[in-house]
C-alpha cells in the first residue's frame, strides 16, 4: 500500500474526525499525506478542529498505525479500499458523507451487487417478522438479488440467514471493525457471510461499536442498495434512520404492514402513513424499482429460453411439473406436486430427480423444489 493510501487510512482512524471532514481536508491540502505533515496551527486556521483531534492527527502522521492495519488486514484476508481506488463502490460517492475507507472481507462486486435491496427491522423480531423476511429473502435469492443488512439481532440476522439458506448472496455492513464481532452470537454467521457474500465496515479493524457507529453504518446500508425494506420497527428505531437516509438518497422505501396493536409494527405502519410503498410481497419491490424489474425480466427471459431448449428432451408430465415449480416464487413440496399433478409420490420423485439432473430445478431441505437460478 503506497503512502497516500496509508495516509487516508491514518486519517480515517482519528476518532471524532468525520468522513466529510476528512475528504474536505484532503481536497483542501491536495493529498492525505500533506494533511498529516501540515503544521497544526495551519490546520487549525483553515478548519474547525479540536485540540484532541489535532493531537490525534499528529499521532498517526508517522503512518505506523496505518501500516499495522494494512498488515493485520492482509493476515486476515481483508481488503482495504480507499475512496480513490477503482474497486471502491461508486454508489457510495452519491452520498455527501461517503466513507474514505472501507474494509471488505469476502466478495463485493461493484456491478453485480448493485442489484440489491436492504432489509432492516427490529432487533426483537416476532415470528411474523421472521416469516415475512424469510419469504422475501427466498425470492431475492432465487432471482440473484443481493440482500444487505447490518448483522444486528432480529430482522438483520434473519435476512442474512434466510439468504444464505437459499444459496443467495448477502452483505453485512458492520458498526464496528471486522475483527470485532457484535453481537457475539453472530460470530459464525459473520464467517459464513464472508464465504457466500461480504462483510463491510468503514471502521478500523479492532474498533468496538458504540451509539455513534450504528447510525454511520446505517447510511452505508441505505446507500449500497436500490431500495430499503422495513419489515418490523418500533416507533423509534435504527431501521427508521436507515429508511430516512434511503429517502434522502433518492431510494425507494418500502414497509411491510403489521398488526396495529403490535409495538414492533408501529414504526413500519407509520412509514406507510408517511408515504412509504407498501410491501405485501417481494414482487411489489421488484415492480416498483426499474433496475430490479429489468433484471428479473431479463433473467426470466433467459431462464425460459434455457427451459425451451430442454423441453423437447423430456416428457409432457415432466413439462407440466416443471411449469408448476417455475410458477412458484417460494418453492413447492413433493406432496403438493403429487396432489396437483394427480400422480403417485414414486412417479413424481423419478420425474423430479430427472429434472434436477438436467439442471432445471433444485431440491431444498424439507423436500421443497424450486426453479434453478
């Protein structure tokens, strides 16, 4: 890592120095390296900086901390991306306080992961909220739409778990460093996300979470996705902050309506009163967001073309069952297929195995069958 990029990492490590201020400092002095070596009095003259922040800037100016961060990141297979790097997410630069540095573990693709939605909600998710989240994530996974959330307890966790269970891609944005784990019970989940998606943070590797880091995380969640979906939310919650930020960024905001007597649905129901789109199913989101709609139509067209190539090679009974599975957004059970096709279980099982071997369908836990993505 060259000195300029290390200098950006060093400035990013200064507690209390906001992202926007860092960018302004760099632009004003021409480079991050120059900022670190500018006299304290000159920095103080041009910018409103506290003595504590000025002291911290001088403390990291020798780049020792930044070099240690780079070494630690490499050791843990973590990529450090600064805002001038080619692989920095371009969508983040559309917000006024974009992070100067991102730490990324796993696979984040600037183009593919643009086709994404963020799903947020209560840390104390109800069974209703979990079931809704699971159904939405199944659909998104089947259509190669990346899900983004914050790895918190409740709806966030359900989003990541359901996406992974359906072989989809999910991204977790943390309110702490990547070498810290919060909540602690999500340690294994965080590791699994790195294998099938990515974990992202703007904070130094060992920084612990606090009441200020989570709102900052929320802006990244909102900015990275095409739309934000609030599944469950109390009257005051972090998920509402994410929704408000998404609205500020010009993104579509959706809310899942909940029981009017549930305190965990007050926030999401109020969002609907304030003008958020109602999300009764995942198709509601896709139909509203042009890029998602175009993406799904394109995939369905390609899927249909692939199926049509295979159809002459299989029986009419197989074709009927295949169409039955393709028409379901969340999958269909063996028993239901047998009932609808008016065929015995053993015959249906043989047909399903043949369809799966031909790559036309996939079997899921619980003898559920879905179309192949």
